[in-house]
C-alpha cells in the first residue's frame, strides 16, 4: 500500500487535533439530545406556533385542532420539548401553558424560517 | 365539563392561527431532516474537527484515530452529513476530503460550543 493511502497529509496539516475533537464528548451528547428533540416536523411547527403567539404561550387546547392530533399526542411532543430545555410549562387551573425558555428564544427564532427574527431580517 | 376546559382563552387570544402553523409542513420536514443529521454526538464532533481545521477540510483518515472508529463507520457519518447538505465531498486521488458547505459555515459555527464564532464572542 503506498504511503499516500495511510497518511495522505503532512502530520502538521492533519485536521484532527491529537488531543481530540474541539467539541468534548459530554457537550456533544448534550447538544445531540437537543437536536433529537428538534428532529420532528410536528415539534418544529409547535415551536413556531408558540414563537408567533401574541401572548408568547400556548396550551394543548390551542394545538390539537391545527395539527389534527389527539391531546395525548400533542402532550407527548410538548413534554419532549420541555425535557430538552426548550419550553417552560406553567400549570394554571385545568390547563398547562407552554412558553419558550427565555434563554432559548433567540436560538429558536434563529432556527425557524418565518420566525420574528427572520421576518425582521427580510 | 366547565367551559374553561374546552376553550380556556378568548378565541382572539388563541395561540394557533386558524390558517395553520406559521412554519409550513414541507419546511418543517426539511428542517427536521437537518436536525436528525445533527442529533448524533459523533457527527457533531466530526463537524467540530472540520470547523476547527486550519485547512477547512478533513479526510476519513484524519478521523478514524481520534474517534476510535472504523473507516466504514466514519464514512457512514460523513455521508449522512453530506446528504443533509452540511458537508461537501471532494474526491482527490485515493481519498475524499470533506469541508463545510459555504452556506452552512455560519449556521454550524453558531451551533457548536467552542467554534470560531463562539471563541470570537467570548
């Protein structure tokens, strides 16, 4: 096997740092969990509804009709978004209300086409 | 059942637009596929290696050792990132070299803790 196949670049030019990747495994695992929560189209649409809401929040009852889904199915998606640290849950009376976690508002707005920040930049 | 359980808010305050969620289903599905590609810690670390590389690219041979993975396993992750529109693949001689798709450089840098843009902001 020619040398070029085992080490095609000068070691000084190698892309990989001998100390390991710049992103530590523990950080990569945390970030991957966040993206897993975002890897579902219904959850992205739920975030877009909450982001665009004039009150900044929504309850399950707001979401079952536009998504043609049962309340348990919507609740499951909402719980996944809460567990991922994207939504806050506030129980008031018979219903729970969901809003974007303040630290994540800018992150979510930057991700979603048609969100407030992207409308402002257009 | 009290009225508050079936419609707890004034319809004018309802979070969901009767025309449907602001994020269209086709856009949500496309975005969900992107986040699915990012929902794996090894793929995030591979992106961080390429983002931090002085040459802006890496080949499979750069990545097998730091990740203690076989070349086919690394190649599978790289193919997923190419299919998601995050990496370009450039075959030169016996090896393929991978770099961030120019349109996605800022997106990836904003996502990764410790990336160039986050180092600049720190």
